[in-house]
C-alpha cells in the first residue's frame, strides 16, 4: 500500500462535504482529477470507500472506518513535517568548525564576538584540535568545516582559499639586554636581513608555518640553528615580550599580540604569503550559517596586516 497525503486529503474532503464538486474546489483539483485520486486509492487499499449516485456520495462501512485513521495519519504527518522544517532551519543556522589552537586563540574570539552581535541566530561551535586531526574530522562529518593555513586538499575534500596573509616579525618593545632593541625591528616593515644576529623563538619544526619560515631562514644560514620553541602562540609571544628574542609568525597573531608589550612588523624583501583556507567535505551543501561565518571570518582576516604586492 502506498497511499499519499494528497489522496488522504482528497478522501477526507469528500467524506466531510459529501460532494465531489465541492471537495474538488477545496483541494484545488478538477473533478476528474479528484475522482482519479479516489479510484487509485481504492485500488491500492482493495476497498470501496464511497457509494456514488448521480446526486450523492456517501461513505461505505470501510470508508467510515478509514476516516479516523486518515485524520490521525495527516495529523502525525503535519507534526513530522513541522519538526523537519524546524530541524532544517536549525541545521541551516548551526555550524561546527575545527581549527588549530593558533587560529582559535588569535582569530576566533573576535569573529565569534562579531557574529554574536550582528547575527545572534547563528550558532557556531568551535573545536581546537591538532592539525593532524583536521582532515579526519571533516571527512567523518564531525565538523562542517576546518580553517587554517597551507592546507592541502586531500581525496574527498573541498578547499576554498579565503585570503593570503604575510608573515610578521614580533619583537619586544624593550630588550632587557645591553644595547636595547635593534631599531630596525621597530619599523612597520622589516626585511629578512634585519633578523641577522637577532635571537629567534619559534614554533616546533614540524609545524607547517615554521617550515615555511625555515625556508627563508635557510637562505640566511639560520634554519638549523638551536632555538627555543613552543607549541602555543601565547607562549611564544610571552617569551618575546620578556625579551628572550623575536619571532616570525603569521599576520593574524596581531590581535593576540595586542595584549602584550610587543611590536609587530610586516616581513618584506621578500614578502612570504600564507594562504588561508576553509576545508569542507566534497558534495556537502554550504549552509546559511557557513556562508555568514566565512564572510565574518574573512572580514576579520582583512583587519590584519596585508600583502603589498
């Protein structure tokens, strides 16, 4: 049996009005179309539902017994449809995002604050995870998207470039050592050669951002030197503030750096672009929440130092 809601609505209209003509008007069908629906329904049920004469349409015993069943089925379907509509709206306005701790601590707080103020109906859940976990989380559907730098698009993944940002040099405002801070690091833009003989603090050598930085440092003969490293952005910046050295980092750390007594300068000669990507699973639909969030996230990235070329 494969009775449709349309057939049930037509059946109940005829049962209530006892007229095919008036029922057809109510359900917005022609009389012929309504009669066809009822005949198909009777065939599917193996049951005659109406006794028809030229003047009247009356329910058979089987038809009378079907009325409360049909009414209950339509009520239940209406309830289910309402819940599905609500679920669809909830899904469209909800988002789960994965990002590395570096991104979560420096960019996400501002983005989520802006969204809460401008789009309070959008609900974003953020998971700060190790970079090695991101692809599996996206492919499994545990998160809707991931955000980060220098992502590669693996099988089944969709990669969307958001923006390219430069590297910056983070240096202490005051060096607690003889001679003070090198003046060349206090400018808004500094070259890689300005880092000569400046002690550097970095991220772990396995970090993709640090690997990109080391490519430039290698040209200066500094890629393999012993240096202090930390896993987390705030640890690096705090050590810079304390005067233990300078650090080369992505431009989006500027927001986090504002809480420390440090100076931020854009690295030039050459500028090294860092591509910022959003990763999602191929074949998935981009929801309203995802579009709104990405717009807010990209807008925040534009607030940081930008490439000049």
